[in-house]
C-alpha cells in the first residue's frame, strides 16, 4: 500500500504542475493571439488526458483500498462503542459491589487496553483513508465521503439531473428557443430554464479532461435572459475567450468548457420586451 501511495503522490504532483501551467496560460494569455493560447491549452489538456490514462489503474486500486478502509473503519468504530459499553458495565458492577479490588482493576485495565488498541486502529485507517481520498478528489473524483464515519452506505451518490421543465412550467414561463452547439461535432443541446453541464449525470455531458463532474449551470430568467455560471470547476468556464464566474449570454457567444467550444444561439432576444 505504501508503494501505491507514493505512486499516487507522484501523479498528483505532475497533475498539479500541469494544472498550474494551464491556469497561468489563461492568466497571461488574455492579451495574446487566441490561437496561441488555444495551442497551449490543447497541449496541457492533452498531457493531462495522457496522465489520467496512465493513472487509471492506480485510481481504480485506490478506490478499492478506500472502500475496504471505509468498511474497516466502520467495523472498528462499532467495536470501540461495544468496548465502551463493556467498560461502563464493569464500572457499574464495581459500583454495586459485585466487582472490587484487584479483580475490578484488572477488568478495567483490560477494557482500557482494548479501547486504546481499537482507537489506534481507527486512527490508522482514517490516516490512510484521508491520503487516498486526497488523491481521488484531486482528480475530481468525489464519490466518497470520509467525514461521516466511513460506512459504505454513507457513500455519496451524485443524483441524476432534474428533468427539464414540463408543459405546465413552460406555460408559466415562456423560455425562448435556445441551443448550445458543439463546434467539434456540431451536436446541438436544447437549453431549458435550468441546464447542468458537466462530465457526468448532467443535461449536457462532456466526458473529457478539463470538465468537472458538475462544471457549470445555464439558467433562464425572464428579466435577464440566459446566464451561465461556473459551479466551482477546477479548470474554469470561458465566454468568448475570457474566464467568467457568471455571464449573461448573448446570441453567438462561444463558451469553452474543457477542450469543447459551445456556441450559444437564441431564437430571439432574451429578457423582457
């Protein structure tokens, strides 16, 4: 397990280095030729993609170890609780006079030693689990939640995206016909009042390096129109070459998420007439 952790740390260092280069390119490339910035982004994203492919077996093994550690930690916590109850029972038997003297001291000492050993094992499992979790989360892999005691049934499951608005909602709020079109394959995505964009379980799925699980959200407001908001992604959301946190979209705007350009088109001006 030690060799695996060291291998994961090396992968993480290389990933952090490439992500740093990518962010610096975005920061310093604003006043450069867009084609030059695109060349750098494509290069760094390509190297990150290759790194992800090389790291895939290690990530799979890390998930397996983390799952086992979750079960082990849950079992150890349960054992610790039982030992605490046993210790309280011994104390109570001493209080009522059933146990006393050396017999009482011996039983309390044994329970205390068992409790210390169990607590040490929980700490060891927790330390290892945190190390594996840190690596997986650095690759935007957030399936596991270690904070709740580590029981497998507490594993976080990312919910399916909400369904697009139904007919009743569309009658209440008239949403202009709007789409995002991918420049690489010309695929069109219909926008609704609420549209999630991300790597998986989203209305618009872009399964590639540089795209977070939940990357950005496009919402429609009758007073403003369509707005895109970055949802705390690792690599950022760009509109017409500029990194944005939130941006009111206009017909013809180009959104870049990861290595994909999405062109926004709306049938009529959004917002109030």
